[in-house]
C-alpha cells in the first residue's frame, strides 16, 4: 500500500501534477478557444450552433464529473480513470479534424451535409467533454486531493490555477500557425496525440495514495449524495465555500468572453496578442506566488484581501486606456481571481470527506463551471446591450463591449462577502488548523 501524503509534495508527485494538469488544460484550451473557430470557418457561421456547442459541452462535462467522480470513489482508485480517460480524450480530440461538410456529404445528400456535420460535431464535442471531464476534472482532481494535505494544498492549487493560462500561451504560440494555414486535421491530431500519450504514460508512471476510503450505499446514492439537502445541512462549510467559488466565477464570466473584443475594438489596441500574452504570463506568476502566500498565512485570513485586489483590478480596467496600464490592470484582475480561486479550491479539498473525494469534484464543477457559464456571460451581454456602443466592421454596425462590464463584474464579486462571512462565523478556519 502506498504511503499517505505528507506536508512536503515530492518531486514525482509535482511532476505528474504539472504534466497531467498542463496537458489537460491544453486539450481544454483547444476545445474552448479553437473549436468554435473551426466550426465557424469550416462548417457554419450560425451563432446558434456555437451557443449549442458551449451549452451542451458544459452539461456533458458536469454530468461526467458527477458520474466518474462517484465511480472512482467506489472503485477506491483513480489511476485507471485518469489513464484510460486521457487516452480516449486524446482520440476524440483528434477526431474533430475528420468532420467537415465534405466528409458528412458521404453519409447523406449534399443538401444535408452541413446539418450532418453540425450534429456530428455537437455529439463528438459532448463525448469529448464527457471523457475529458471524467479524466481531468473528476479523477485527476480527486487524485490531487488524495495526495495533498491542508498544509500544502494552497500552494498546489496556486500552480494548478495557472495551468489554463499557460496552456493558452502554449497552444497560441506553438499551434496557432496550423490553424492559420487551415491545417485543422494536423492541429487536432497533435493535441489529441499528446493527450493520449500522456494518458498512456500515466498508467505506468502515476503513483501516490491510491487506496482511498470507499463510500457506503449504492452507486446512484453516491452520485446524488452531494445534491441532497441533508448533505448540505450536514456540511455547511463546504457548501459556503462552493457558493463563494460560484459567485467569483460568475463575476469572472461577466467580462471574460468579451475581453479580447473590448481590448481590440473599444480600446483600439491592435496588438491585443501582446497584451494577452503579458496578462496571461503575469497572472500565472501571480497565481503561483499567491498560492505560496496563502499557504504561509492561511487561506481564510488572506482571502478577503485577495478579493479586494481582484475588485481593484476590475476598477482599474474600467479606467485604463493606455496599453501598459491595461496590462497591469489585467494582471491584477485575472491574477487576483486566480489566487482567490486557488484559496477556495484548497479549502474545498480540506473540507472534502475522505470517502467522497471524487463525488465532490462534481460539486466543484457545478460551482466553478456550470453556474458561472450559464449566468455570467448573460449579465455581460445585458450590460453591453444597455450601453449600446457600436463600431463599424466592413460596413456592418456591430455592438462593442464597454468598460461597464468591469463595474458589473466588480458588483457581482462583492457578493462573495456573504458566503465568506458565513465561513468565518462557522469557524472553519479553526477546524482546518485542527485537522492539519
């Protein structure tokens, strides 16, 4: 039997945290950043199709995390779910490059080729999201919890929260030329192949705490356990933390979907790629350093200060116009958000029952992805519509995001004081220190 995790995370554990975390986020970056572009350029420019992709994949990912997380708890192991899941995740990602109206036309009439291609891409995206979330958001995140302790989780989560930004930089810098050349098959094949290879390697290389306590009851009861009112009443600190995470996630999604359009079209900064790169690098560094500070000074003591930093960054974005100021404000806003989420993620891990680690990943997905994705962008869209600012693109008048999306995001972020105060009143800080 493997040894239980200790306060110091070993080099081997760190290497797998970084490798599986980074490659998983590379695959997600492709799905989040480039799949819509691929569909727009090769299949259809219908915005309803793009909206359908986003919504159905979010639901598939959430369902997968609930189901696979509970299954890994009952199995008592995570490695098989990670390794097999990453391999299948890679295969389905590579499969996107095989879909086009031309290939779909071989399955039906030419008139129905686009419709067949749309249905195929939506179904494949759901399958890919299910496999990816099962492997990454459920099994891998549960494995991280199994192999860390309260003393080191804020540091680890600081690194994990930086992975999506680093993955975006990696994909944009190394693989974007393939998309510019229209080599979509090669693009998806490279990402899918790397994901599958890492998954196969993890079958032999992944080590750590694997013998986890198994929950009692049926599999269905394990899946639904975290959604029951009785479970919420019995674990109020955990759900307060998830509520705080959801509030900050909604705030982030108020402006994030419109950020590049705002920088390019409203501020008129043509070199938005440089701005994006500087902000992503700076925010990643801030996230890693912030995780260390949280670990040193205590999450709940530092979290209100971090939220103030995040809100300050949003207010700075509201007034920033010059490129250097926009970069600094962007680093403060996005970096502050990542540090806050790192603290909340570590707190969720600390409050997770030992026999429900996988199942709690589904609750994390609901709080971190599903709720923010459903609510946040619509708040931002309402603010943009209300401001009614426009620009002309090739003779077509289009709405443009305005600085008020950052004020709206700041207002939403301030609501986090409610669950944070509930956490402090509940004495969760003392409970964590006692557990440590």
